[in-house]
C-alpha cells in the first residue's frame, strides 16, 4: 500500500541515521521509497528542506503529495499562504491537492516543534513493523497515512453545486425586469468563471495523479530488474497493484 510516512527526530543527526535505516529497508525490499526528504522546523515556525532524494526526482512530486505535505507541515505561513484573508481556504485547498489526511498533517505538525527534524517520504509498505522497529530504536516518533489516488470528487461536487446555483439564477433571470436582469447576468457570469476554474483544477489534478502513478511504476520496474527471489516477487506484486490503480484512475 502506498503511504505518506513522517518520522520525527530530536535532531538532524538522528534524522540522517533514520534515513540510512530506511535506505537499508528499501534495499532489502521491506519498503520501497518513491521520494524522500529530510526537513527541519525553524525557530520562526517555517520548515526547511535539508535533503531530498528518492527513486525518481522530487520534482516529479511537485505540487502533489510530498511537496504539499512539506509545505503544510508548517501551517499557513510555511505553505506560503500567509495570514491574510482567505488563508484558511488556501490551506484546505492544499490538503485536497496533497490527498493527505488533515489529522495526519496536524499530528506531524504538532510533533515537529522548532529544532526537531523529520523524514517525510512517499513509500510503498505492506508491514509496519520493519519501519517502526528501526525508527523506535532511534527514539523517533512514526506517523503514516495512506495516500489517496484519483480523488476528484471534491472538485466535481463543487462544480455540480455551482451548476445548480447557475440554473436557479437563470430561471430567476428569465422572469426579471431589464435592470434586474443585468445584475443577475453579472452573477451568472461570475459563477460560470468559478465553475470553469473548478473543472480545470479537477482535470489538472487528475493528470498529475496519472503522471505520478506512471512514474512510480517506472521506478519499480527499474528496481525489479536488479532484484532476485522474494524481493523481486514483492516488487512485481507492487507493480501489479499500481497498474490496477492506474487502470481504475484512467476510467474517471
């Protein structure tokens, strides 16, 4: 199962030891790391990335799960949203875009106090014990949540609600006097623009999800050619699982 993993350490030295342990688990096939970053919480509450790597470049994840999670771990300021009006709406939108559970983000953000470091990784993992055992030995706290693929319902529901409101305004427009018609038409035009943006966001999100799945499959296929025995079989099973997800997503 694909998951977002966050492991919080007391300091940077411990975090790099944790990264080495995860790399060993990845090598032996206990987990597969798609993308990974070591981050630290600064005194002002922002989050800085100390290192980023993985089986495919972090930029492949830009704007999706891992990149969004790193920004959201610091809250509105760290995410570049600021404290101005509309900040809360921006945070909620980023949570939808990242496809990561908001409770997970809140728990990680609370644990990652200034001065502490964390490993944030997008991984494939079937059993939690290998990671938990290694991380607990380093005094770290482990958080994880499944990543959701093909979650387009948020935008679809908003677009449908806007369509209903537009239809109601059009019905009112048909019965209104000339002066009122102009005001109603202005409202209809604004809602049509909002609906078009929602539909475009849904399409862009869907395309990012497909690209992400394709990159994950390619990374696993490259890995499989170097493995043998049970490790190879485990990665082949993960490839089949991702291909099934890709097929399901392609139907949306």
